[in-house]
């Protein structure tokens, strides 16, 4: 599947790429799903075909950026804290209040984000394989 095919699949949606084996990431995705009242997000593990294609297309070093990405065909890829904060702004109250932190300098935000990301397996654990969505949620996940 080429990048143009991914863009066609998204239509007017935003794609959240996440570490499919990370317990913190999976819990965060469940949080977003429950609060995505306008049905604007789709999801794919970084380990999926779409995840790998976007990683290749945007030359992403997943050693440095390995936990969450936000992709929109119009704006491309957002990384780390910027991705998390942009996602939060599209959720209901109180999560959208986190968007105020976007005014902080990126190096400061990303330092905090990277510290949590670096320790996420130790603090929250890791699965042996990616989460399998329930049949009700299957249409929100791309592969």
C-alpha cells in the first residue's frame, strides 16, 4: 500500500500510530477511543503494515521516536509531546485542557515525554504481541 492509499483510507480522519506492545500506549488508545465523540481518529500500531510504511515514508528513527505519532494527510507527522497534545485538544473536557502545554518549548515538553516513554515498559509493562481490537472497534484500526 502506497502513502496515497493510506491518505485515501483516512479521508478526513487523523491516524494515531502507537507502540502496540506497550501497556501504557494501549491504555492511552482506549482512553482516546472512549472520548473520541466526533469519531475523528483511526489507529494503527507502529508494528503494522501502515505503521511501517509511514515510518519508511517519513524516514522516522523509531529508536528516537518510538511510542506515539499523529498523522494527517494535510499536515503530515507530529511527534512525541506535540502529537500527544494535539490529540488531547480533540478530546472532551478535561483532556483538552492539556493543550495549553503546547506553548511550552518543545525541548522541555519532549524531555518529559521521552523520560516517560523510556521507562514505560518498566513502569507499565509490555505485551508479547499487539492488541487485537474487539469486533466493535475493528473499523477504527488500520493494518
